[in-house]
C-alpha cells in the first residue's frame, strides 16, 4: 500500500479513516476523492495534520475520465470505497440517488480499477493491488429476536433501497473478483457512531437535540436493536484488512453488543445530564417522543465477528458507555462544527419534513 485512493473521505467514516491512516502510515500517499454532497464537508478534515502525502480531489465516482486520470497520475495501488449515499430514510424518499452512486458509481470505480490493475500487471507487477469495498450489515436483512447473528455466509436479504443498493455493489465487487480476478476485500460493518457523524443520523441527532433542549424523535416503539460500534474501531479493522486481509474475503465487523434505540437514547440523555446538567435539573429523557415508524424498518441487526477475530486478531476496543461518553463530549466541544453542518438549507428542510412535521404519539 503506497498510493491510496479513498472515495467519500469527506464524510463521516472516510474522514475518520484518513486521520487513522495519516497517523499510522504517514508514508502512504492519500488521494481523497469526494463529490461533497450534502453529507460530505471539508470541515470534517479541517484538523488534518499538514502532510505532503495528502490531496483532496473534488469529483464524482461516476466520472470515469477523472478516475482514469487519478489512477494514472497517482499510481493508485489501493482503493477504499466509502463513497455512498448512506441514509436509509433518504433512500425511501429518493432511491435514484442510491442507485446512481452506490451501484453505478461502484461499477465505474471497479471498471477503472480493473483497467489500472491490468496495466500495472503488465508493467510493474500487479500483485500489490487491492480494491477494498466498505459495506453494511443491512445487506443481510432483519433478524428475529432468537436468530443467531449474521456471519459471512448469511443470505443477502436487503429490505430498503439503501441496503439493496449496497447489496448490489457488494455483488458487483465479488463478481469482478471471480470473473476478472481483481484483488478485492469487503467489510460489512454494523452501525457506527463517533466524531464527525452527520446530524441527520440517530446518535448525533439525539445528542444535538438534547444539547439544544429539543424533542428526541424515536421511531415507533424504539425497540429496534442495533450493534453499535465506535468509528475508530471500524477504522482499525479496515486498516488490518488492508494489511493482512485475504484476497477475495469478506469480513463482518461489529461490536458484539446489542442495544435498542430507546436504550441508546436513554444513555445519551443520562451522559449529557452528567456532563452538562440542565438549569432545572431535569432528566433529558423527558424529551423523548415517539413518532410513526419508518416504513419497512428492520427490527434487529447483529454481527458474528468470529472470522475477523480469528484471522486478523481484531476486536473492538471501545465499550458503548465509554464511546458514548467520548462522543457526547466531542459534540459539546464542537458546537461550531454542528453550526457549520446544520446551517445547510437542505438539512433544515430535511429535518422539518421528516421529524418536526410528523405527528407525535404517546409513549
Ligand atoms: N455510517 C454507518 O453506520 C455505516 C455502517 C456500515 C457501513 N457504512 C458504509 O460506509 C460508507 C461511509 O458511510 P458514512 O456514514 O461515512 O457516509 P457519509 O454519508 O457520512 O459520507 C459519504 C461520503 O461520500 C461522498 N459521496 C457521495 N456520493 C458520492 C459520489 N457519487 N462520488 C464521490 N463521493 C460521493 C459524500 O460527499 C460523503 O462525503 C458508506 O459506503 C456506507 O454505506 C456506513
């Protein structure tokens, strides 16, 4: 790994991953290609250390001409594909953008990577090449309470336009491996949280609304179960897969601990009450309000991480309580970042349409 192309590096996980690599592998040259959609913002990277080994390129993974120039000029030998439309709620309202980026974008990236790899094989030897694709646990569908967690052999059963588009991109990546022998790896990870996550997502929305004393919208009964992992644990897992992952392999990633949305929201309220008691000393749990459920809301996700543990020696290091404490502190210390991200007109419209405008239900 000498010349790394990171797509979607101005988003949540991508920006954390760039920091991770700059710290651990300062000799690697990173090209960050990002279209700067509503979800991508260069303020997420404003604290990067000065490095001659980092360059940002504003562009789209569907732009084949631009991709060819990058692969050629930067002599890319490793791709980490984070670029995606990533919000399930938005995929319900506008699936087209998800097909465009997650499926067609991954396809064009694979095509150009494949050409570049063949070229490298003929000139400098192509063994040192890897296309790493970032995916989600949501491709496996929804678990019943008694089901065992998903492993790497679980059947794909995506249910939202988001997860269907991610499943489709996973299949394309595997197809390029099996058909053309392109060296690939895939990681399917559970729900992430941590610094720089867009405020449309569940945990930042809970934190930011709770800080501002606004209501905390909970879909349906709030008993949907997720396996929350801190983003820095996810980044370390990707790094290990890049270094030692088996060509063609898929690795499931998660924290191994399951919690309902109500438990997470309650933990955030309690954490904030400890760090910043409100003026009247009331628990922020009073702000919780149930709203009608998301259509087709998956009930439970959980990941079996035995394979990655046994093969790469990776396991999550940050417990949920520590991770939420760190994350709440981070948002409290980055009020300016919150203002910067939420001043976007699209975001205000989105919140109003999707959360503020919904009928309240009694708990
Ligand atoms: N957030 C999670 O909990 C989670 C869990 C598992 C997997 N994933 C996957 O991880 C990846 C990153 O997720 P995230 O939460 O950081 O998303 P994000 O929405 O915060 O960031 C996505 C980034 O991709 C960029 N982008 C979007 N379309 C693009 C295009 N056509 N060309 C170039 N750049 C484009 C955006 O500008 C943004 O910077 C996604 O592939 C997502 O499916 C996310």
